[in-house]
């Protein structure tokens, strides 16, 4: 898959089948849509193109907005590269781009630069200035440009209650329901951070922890609590079992939120290194213990549970 940053005019790609969206999370519904694009492109002998943005459009339209990202652009690229797409086109989202109507966007970007022969939209996707136009409008504009426009269908949650969506996934994570991520994302939810100096409280308790600072401050952090997680250190893709605490360390009168991970049976120096966290299951809520000894007893139980879950 080739990644193209479309920040200049004059580019014109070979004729293609395209889709467009933020694709935050690249979840099961997105994967279904992108699969349709790849299949249709193969059948038509055309290239396949996914069009996305370099940031959340709402960040440009509302500077005070802080997104709760499910995937960074780097993560999104890595996931999309495994889905059989020929080209990922990244559009810098600007106020000028936001001002384009749907017709102008289709004409100037999809038709004139990307040479889209077919556009496959998500079942609820709307684009263009203020998202004022809808699917019937896209079909009409496409006909004027010689572009076939079709709409994908929704992918439902396993219980059939609702469509898989980025907003549903965010809510599940904010409730700590990380065990539902494989059915929504087809993978574990991931956070990545750099190991920073901490207060060494975990080491004093016999459970040394790596104190993480997120590489992307806008990534969504799951609900406070203790989790069974897999970790990967630096470029080493070996998965190591660990337990992670998200919270304020109330037993020690902590104030700010911390992300601390105790990698089981591991005691190397990790300062300055990148650690990737894959969330498997939430064990319990964070709570205040009457004494450090009581906390240690609970951590021993947590460790046993983590080993059972990740064995």
C-alpha cells in the first residue's frame, strides 16, 4: 500500500474505486466497507483508494475540541496496509477544505485528482460543507461526472442491537469494556507510551511498574481500573503478559491520572523506551485500600488472575 499526502494540485491518479472517511478505529464496519472497495477494484481492473484526513475535522472547525482517538494516523496506516488497499490518500484537513460543498469536493478531489470511477460510501457517511447534502445528492453529482456512487451497508454488533461505530466503541472503552474490542475492532485496543520516571511506589511494594506517557495525548484512555494486558517493548514484537493500572493511586493520596504497567516476570530498565499496550480484560475498578499491605494482597490476587487470563 502506498500512502499519498494530497497537499498539492496537479496530481492525478489512475482510475480507481474509492471510499472516504475519518475511519477512526478502522473497526469492523470500516473493514467491511474497505473490503467492498478492494473487491470491486479487483473485479473492475482498477486501483483501490481509501481517502482519509490528517486530523479530526472537528479539531479544525472547533479549536477547543479534544478528540478521543481510537487510532492515530500511524496506527491507521498500519491497519489499512493489511486490508488489500493499493493507495491511502491523506488529505490535510483545512478550513478551505471544510468550506467545499459535497459537489465541489467530488469534482475537485475525487474526480479531477483521484480519478474515481466509483465511490463507495459508508451507510451513514456524509461529507461536504456542514454535511448538508446526502447520498441521493452524491449519486446525482456522480452521474454528472461519470462516477458511479453506491452505499455500503452497516455491520452490526454480535447481539444485533446496533451498528458497530466509532462512537459505540468509545463508550464501551469509557466503561472499561475492553473485552468487547475484538468483536468491534477485530483486534485488541492499543495504547502506546514512552516510559518515564515515576515515584517508585510499585517497586517498594514488590510490583515494579513502568510509568507511561502517551505518545499521542489525544488517544482515548479506557476507564480507570486494573487490566490484564499484553505488552510489546520497543521494536520487539514479543508479547509479554502484564497487569496495568489506570487511575490516581488513591491508597497513596495520588492526584493526577497515571498509566502504570507491571510486566510479569520482567525486571529490565525500560526508561525512555516505547511500550505498546494491548487491552484484554478489565479485572476490577481502582479503589482505596486501608494499608499498603492490603493493596499488596490484592495485587497478588490480580497477578494470579492475569496469569489465568493470558496463559
